[in-house]
């Protein structure tokens, strides 16, 4: 950001604002801990492209005298995807009166006094990262952005997206799918089904499990009501399925995933399978002063959303 002198905010004030913008809290970047970031495109790019392929292909022994026609090629059942780059934007505004108050406090030797303003910048930063996460998972129907939950990634020779099995307890089929009504063994059956779907051909590894907050808390309950005091989470980590990472994300909730039920996501999140595009990371635009002296600054981030090369590495369990 270019330093702008309006006579009220100093260079130190602008640097303080930038420091808040570029110091996100861990919870705001959960989606980036799930996906590897691909930022290999030029900053001016308005479209990205990448190759994908289905989980098909083979290798064979080439007999003596064999030629090119005998070679089985990988990726013949795939294609190339292009995605538009979108700018996520929020803004912060400082009135002339607010800036004059900051200047007055500085003149009195009371410091910058920017607490209100830095909270404002922190809120803009949070809104930007929340929208980036929403695009990654649910996409955006208005702009036609496909997120990880988009149905085009699931089906024959693709990923799996299905209702979880019904348990014993519950008045309806939907109630019987809820983890809040299931035993530890029934929950493990759901996870085993997901693992089998991903690992059945030996091409992918069920590495990362992503859960809504309430369902993650369900894993903190004792594994058994009689005799075994360990939680289900402890059992998973010590003797169970050995996921490399179990992550809590509110993007799995029905309020964010674009569906009427909560999800869990199990996947092989290796970069060769899935990545999150990032053309330009979060930045603060140059300040602009309007005719009444109000200063406005845009907060910006450029992304093309999720990159899915191997849909077969994905499993979405619905209704938990």
C-alpha cells in the first residue's frame, strides 16, 4: 500500500492498520490448513487453468516389438478446466472526525488511540477470509463458482456424496442419521464407509477428516458407556483410523454448506488431488478521501476457488 499523507493519519497509523490486516487469528484460516495453497499464477491473471483426470489408467509390460499403440496413457479420461478469478472485497471507513480525534490524542501525547479503527480492520479481514472459505466449500451460485461440495465432483468414477447410514435411535430416517443419536460404533461405521470409498482402489489415502463443531464435540464423549473411559476422539487417534488431521469447520454446517443437513468431509487432501487457488493474497488498498473528508480503503483478495484434480479423493457424508 502506498503511504498517503492526509495530515491526520501518519505513516505509523497506516502501518498499524496494515499490521492488524496481515495478522489473522488461527480460526480465520482453518480452510487454508485443510488445503494446500496454489499461488503460481500472475497477479494480473483473470482466469486460471488446470488438468484433471478420473481415477483410471494402467501400466503394462511392453512385449518385445511393442510400439506406441500398446502404451496405456494416464489421464485419457480427464480434461482441462478453466476458472475465472474473482476479487473478494470489503472496506473500512474513517470519518474526518475520527481522524481528527486520533491526531488530537497524538498531539496530547496519548498515543495513536486506534482501537476502534483496528477492530474495524480486523472485522474486514475476517469477512474476507470467511468468504474465501465459503467459495472453497460451497462455491457461489450467483457467480457460478463451483465449490468442493458441488455435485459435478461426485458420481460414477468421481467422488462420493451420500447420506450416512441410519442408526437405531430416532423417530425418523433423518433423526437416525444424526450423530447426536448414534452410538460410537455407528459413528465409526460412517467413517469406515467413507474410508473404504476413498481407499478402495489403493489410489488415495483418507488423510483429513473435517467436521462441524457439534459433531466434533460428539467425539469427545466416552467411547463406551460401560468400562472404557476413553473418548471416541482418543480411540480414533490411538487405536482407530489414524487420520493425519481432524479439523473443525463451520463450513460443514447446514447454514454454510448449501444443503439442509450437516456434512462431514473425508478426503485425501494431497496437493495433486485438491488445492485452493490464491492469485493475490489479502491486501489493503490505497486510501481515498471523499469531498467531506472521509477516508475509505478497500480490503481485497483474488481467488479462483477450489482446484479439484482427482474427485475420487473426496467423500461427503450427509445428514450427521
